[in-house]
C-alpha cells in the first residue's frame, strides 16, 4: 500500500495560484523529496508566455525555479508552523522548456545543513530530461520566534 503524503496546500504558506506543487510522491523528512507539478493550459501564469518559435504556452523559468524552492522547503517538515525563507540560489541552469501538458518532476535533497541554514540540490525534469537544476539555500524558522 502506498503511503499517503500531506497535500502541499495544507503545508505551504503560499496561496493559489502560486502553490507550484501538486503532489508529493516520495518524502524523507530532512533528507529528500520528489514532487509533481502538472503544467496545464488553465494555469493563469501561462498567458502571454510562449516557447520560442512556437505558439505553445511555456511555464516561465522563474516559476520552475519557484517549484524547486517550494519542494526544497517541504523537505524541512510538513507543518505550517515552520517557514523556510529563500536565502540563495546558485548554479541555476535552464536546459529545457516546460510547456502546457508537461508533468514537471522535482527532486530535492539536502546536501549541507548548518542550522538554521539548509543547502539543497534540486533538479526539475520532464520525461526524464533535465529542465532545470540549482543549488538552493533556505533558512528555517518557527512561526512566532525571532
């Protein structure tokens, strides 16, 4: 029997339309995560953003990166009382366009931690081809502290 993971909107502090994760498919808290974002023609942020030399809507690359950041934040825990803030993005590359109809699979894993900072290697793929990758640093805080 497959383990049920919490729904990303129940965990992430974001609201529609900027919850960039549809489903968690693999999760090891404080280690790694695999998430899915289904890119649809109905996604509001696709309007007016087209892949080069075509008339097919493309997901803006900054939103692919946002999906990678959100996935990384989910690795740190599955409660809304924890908030991960983006500190740094390094070595970001965009290798393949992500278009309506694609299923973006985001894998993120912690490579270093020095509380409250966590460094992740994140990779977003479409059909097993790398669409984007980056090294992401987040800072974790508990709501009500600081």
